[in-house]
């Protein structure tokens, strides 16, 4: 290649240089796993001393993987992949396209794998018979008639020689996807209190700069479910996307199941209990004489302790106390009045429904902590390119490791009254497997009774 | 019977098989090999039953997850993968002479899982982040890779001992060694295990990345476990390139396999106990 004349390009074609770059990436990566990343200067000063901390900060060791020099190493590696591949692919292509019919019998005999057969039958029958057997096993044949012999050539999976380059290309595709993601995407976060609607999110890369949402996002509810042993089992948020106050998407998200809408994906990432804020669900049922209950009103509202709240149907409610333990998680002491008798007071446990019957009405109340759900918001238009890169990498590795370029030559040569049939070939991988393939073809030929072949 | 009992038998069976494989080598009694293979197969069965029972038990406790979620469970699966891979090698290469050597790693993994006090053996419910179908795919693929690299590393040690103890680095076939795998065969198995492990580690890293993206919206965060898996991947990538482009084999390849193995151990074990990060639940 022409570009080899330039010394820098030459450097990039050398495997030794690639090994040097990969070694540097490996060594610095190790440092990055030992030094905690993304901490404050004070943290490093306490751990490594003031002076070291400042040096580390300047060299970017506190955020090493996004440091310019580390990204430069990755870029050099990409460069190396491109130039190494450009340097070698033409050779591989010319090998794939090589005229294998120019081989002579001496070359056939030089192959490690060869089987010699002999026949007394006439030439025409032998030649067509051999080709028929090959075609049965999906070997597409090319032929060339030389002065004293017919040369048959066939090959399989010649392109598999490019497998390693598919893997190299896949790495470039993954880097491209990552680059597109970091150039045109962003990561942001937002805390949405239950019952409220977010119209902007806050960038994680750019000092919390607000990014307006192209639609509105409402959080209807957040809840944590626990296992019996107290470990958290599930964090979930009921999210609603709204455009012009019209519901366009509704989803209950959990940690492994985000909501995606209009190119943005919302992940459940944290939560925060809201100080002195409670969710109250109240329902009113009428009890008829046949004891049939009929729900009349369902209400959900947010209440603060010691603030009287007016509900529908002249009902009034107040949370008097939020719990004896001081954590504010019940049992809640509740005051309630429906103007149909004396106001009453009762206790309700956290998240547990309490039913009060007054006359022919039955009220149910549930009180719980109000939360704000913490959402991680990601826009990554490059992720599908990265996934394509992943798929290509696996395919490339499969091709590189498990597919082989197999080449098969058969020469049918007249020697006196007999024909000699030379089966010969080679494979760039799995040589034992190829020996078996060749043996299998020989066996098939010997089984063709009309050809009357014998081993030599 | 419960899973703990079966996994206890598994440890014992792998130990017994290891001893008998070694006995076969020392006393040169070929028939012992048959017994050792049988014990290994019984051991793998007990190991399988143990894993399945633990799965069933987790459902009975109302938790219900595939037992691949902590250090203990991963060691049990690791041992299973090593033993199964060994049986495949024994069949393909038609030799029992590596049995004692490779199975001792399966035994060590099981023994460490049962006696260590660094991690809990209880069935514990899954944290929200781990509740994903990707968990099984990610852990299984990574551990097939780890097991293959462990076998490659173990055989590399054997290769180096054989080479340096006989004093000649270039192998010369001798009649007395026809039964034991010769250096050339060892080199071939090491190379094949590296290929096999590399493929599975790649799938493991990719499934991890896809999972991370579905849970957090980031397919790569340079967390220590991720970074170390990438380091390991690079080490083996270098090994493969050295072989393809420079024709490395034999002693040099064995050294690379050993370095790779150390990297695997650190990725698997060291990261969990020495560094902190997203995979901290792995302990």
C-alpha cells in the first residue's frame, strides 16, 4: 500500500505498536480501578496527601476514563485497527480471489492431505462421476483441462478469512455508536413528587443545567415493596407522558423496566420521602339494606400533618399525629368529620386501610408516606449502533474461530490404460476436520459402483 | 434431601475423582480411570441436582430466582462448568491423564464455596437491580468463559512444569509419553480453551452491557468489574493475535495463558473483595 511510505502510517500498521497501545490501555485501566473515580479533591487529599491529590487532579486520574489522554489512547487504538485492517485486507482479498486452477499436480502432491484413487473406466464417465459426487456435497466445481489431466477445483467459505476483520470493524462500529451517543445524547435526572408533573430534566454532565422536556411527565404514584426480611423487593413508579394534556403513554416502571417515549428513556434510579407529606386515599361507600356496598366516591390527595383538609361531600380530614416512633410512618392519628354526627378520631397503620362506618355510609382510609421518584433520563441515539456492533462482533468471532476456508483439488490423470485420481486440499483452520472431509469424499467415490475405483 | 446436602456430596465426589485420577497416574492402573470418570459423572449429576434443588428451594421461600446471584452460587456453577468442560475434553481427546489436574480446580471451587466465611450461603432474595432475565444469561456466559480460562491456565502451569523440569523447551516426542498428552496436545487444548473462553467472555461482557443499559441506561460505566473484564478480554485478545500474527505457541503461549488466568481470578474474585463498585452485590 502507498501509505506505508509515510512513517507514521507505517507505525500504525505494526502489530507491535498495537500491542503497546493495548498494554497502555490495560495498565492505565488497572490504575483507574484502584483509584476511586469521580470523587472530590478533598477525598483524594485525605487519601493520598494534598500534593499527590493535585497532581492526580491535573493528570485526570480522578476521572480517568473521560480524561483526554485516555480517550486519545482509545482513539489511537481505533486508528490502529483501521490502518492495520486497510493494510492487510487487500492481501486477504487477493488470496480469496486467487486463481486456484493454475495449480499443477506437483502442488497438489505437496498438500499434507491427499488421497490417490485409480480407475479403469473410461474418461468421460470418471470425470462426470467425480463432479456429481462433489456437487452432492455442495462443492461447486470449476474445471480446467490441461494437456494430460483434468483439474477440478472447489472451495468453501473463502470469505471466512475476513472473520478477524469483521471483529475489528465491529469494535469501530461500537466506538462510533458511543461517539454518536456522547455527541447527540445526554444523561439527565429528575425528581418528580407523586402527583406532580415534570416539564424539565437536569443534565448530569453539565452542572445540572435544565433541559426542557418535549412533553410532560407525571408521576401518579411511587411505591417500595419489601421482602419479609426487610430487603427492598421492588421500586416502582407509575408514570404518564402527556402531550397537550393528552395521555400519550402510561407505564409502571421498575428498576429493570424503564419507560421510553420520544427518544427519551426514564429509568427508576432513586427515591426520596417528602418531609411532612402524606398520601391519603379515601373512599366512600353506601351500605344498602341488603348490605350491598356501592362505591360513591374515591379520593386521593396529599396531606400535611396538622392541617385540616376539606374533601368532597363536606368531609373534613386532618392527620393529627404521624407516629409514635418519630419516623413519621404511622400509626397515624386521624381526625375525620362528615357533618353527620360528632367528628371522630382513629388510628391508621402505614399503608393499611381502615374502615369506619357511619350510618349508612362506610369510609375507607389509607395513609402513607408521599415520595418523590428519582428518574435517570437518557437520550442515546447511538445505542442501536453499539448493539449492531455487538452482533457483528459475535458473528465475526464465530466466523474467525469456527469457519474455515477449505480448498479442494481433484486431478484426473490418464496413466497408461488407467486413470489416477488425486484428491488433495487444505484448510486454514480445523485441519483434522478437513482430513475427515477429504476421507468422506474418497469413500463416497469408492461407493459409486459404476466408477469402479480403487485406492492406490 | 436439600441442595446443601447434594452440594456437599459434590465436593466429596470431585475430591474422590481427583484422587483416583491421580492414583491412576501414579500406580499406572488404567482401569482406575473408568472409575474416576464414573465418579466425575456422578459428581456433575449431584452438582446439577444441587443447583436445581436450590432453585426449587428459592421458589418455596417465595423468592424464586435462578441460583446465580452471589459468590457462593457462582462458585458452585463455576465448579459445574469446569467439571462438564473436563468431561468434554476427556471425550474429545480420549485421554484421562488430565483428570486429576483439571478436576482439582472444580474441587477447590466447591471446597472454597463450602468452607469460606467471607460470604453467605443462604438463599437471599434478589435486590431490584438483579431482577432481570439478563442475570442468568450474563452470569452463565461469563462463567463458561471463566471455567475455560481456568482450565487453560491450569494446563499452562502443567505445560510450564513439564517444559522446565525436563530442561528442553522444544518438545521431542518419546514413546513412553504417548499415553499422556504430549506438549503439542497440551498446547492445542490450551489454545482451544482460550478461543472457547474468549468467545464466551465476549458474550458475557455484551450481555452485561445490554443488561446495564436496560437497568441504568448506560451500557458501559467503567465500574471496576467491567474494567477488569475488559482487561482480561484484552489479555486474551493479545494472546490470540500473538498466535495468529507471530505464531506464538508452547512456552510463551503458556505464560500468556497464565497471566490471563491471574486476570480472570482478579476479575472474578479480587474485584469483589478488594474494590468497590456496581458489582458489590456479587459478594
